[in-house]
């Protein structure tokens, strides 16, 4: 049954009905909420196609005003050559550069890395929203923000039945949220990841999805399908 769910996701997701998750503000290890924890600019992990600036204090010839992270996740730096940046925060990447420069060329180098432009971040918002579609978003945008991008729920929306589908290695994961609880601050408002799919439920639910959701653990917030 779970295999069929993955195959049918594209056709059936707009009619998705889900049960709200528990109203907790602190990410729970038992419910795998760490993947939906808060994110800010300091914690943002660099990825291919991000544009960054690299400033080496008092070393203009070693600094880069604008450089695109390559498809393999690396940046070509003066003196150092190819340095891996993907998966590191700007601060971590700066620390890596400081270490490399300090080991070979400079005494106590001071490096600052800033993100100038983010790579394409797209979220799909479907179901009972005013303007379903695909929307670009800035890193750190939360689930409630994605619904706002789609101009909010419609009058027939089931606010307690919002699902987030996330493609992960080896499959798809689903999380369930309550819109009113998000707005009230009574439930963790998850930070989006590129490619997330948000579905706001309605009364129109196929029998397939009724059966599928019945099979999900009753209290699981984040479940692989």
C-alpha cells in the first residue's frame, strides 16, 4: 500500500486529508521534528548555485566579491584552489578557509562569508488555498509563510488538515499540521526546504487517501510513506 501511495502522490495530493500533529513548540526527537526545527541565516547550509562573497580581512587579493558555488559544491579560491562549501553554514565555510589560509599562507586570518543570492528555492502549495501554485521563497520561510504566499486558505479549507510532503533519500516523508495552532504559536511552524509540497485539505477526499491516512500512526508528526 505504501508503494502505491508514493506513485499516486502527484495525482491525489490536492485532495489530501490529514490529522493534525501534536501541539508542541520544542522539536521532539521521538517524532523526528529535528528536520522541521528553526532555521536562520547563521544556520543556512550553502548549496550549489548560491552566490557568496568571501572577504579576507586586509587581504583584498584573496577576497572574492561574488562567486557562485559550483555544481559539485565547491568554490575556487585564490591560492587555495578548489574548496568544498556545500553543506556548511557561511560561518563554517569561513572557518574552513581560515584554517586552510592559516596553515599555509597567513597568520591568524579573519574570513567573512556572506550569501548574496540564494539558489532557487521553490515550494508547491496545493489544495484549498486561494492561489495554488509554485512559489520561490527565502531560506528561513516557514509553513505559515508558504500558505500566505498562496494568499491563504479558502473558505472551504480544513485548517486542521495541512500536509507537508518532503522528498528525502529513499522516499517521501509527510508531516501533519494544524493552521490555527501554527498561527497561535501552539505548534511548531516548520521551516521549508527546497522542493517541499504543501497540501491544504478540503472535504473532497478520495477513498484511497482515507484508507492511506488511516494506516498512518495516529500520533506521528513525521512519517515516511
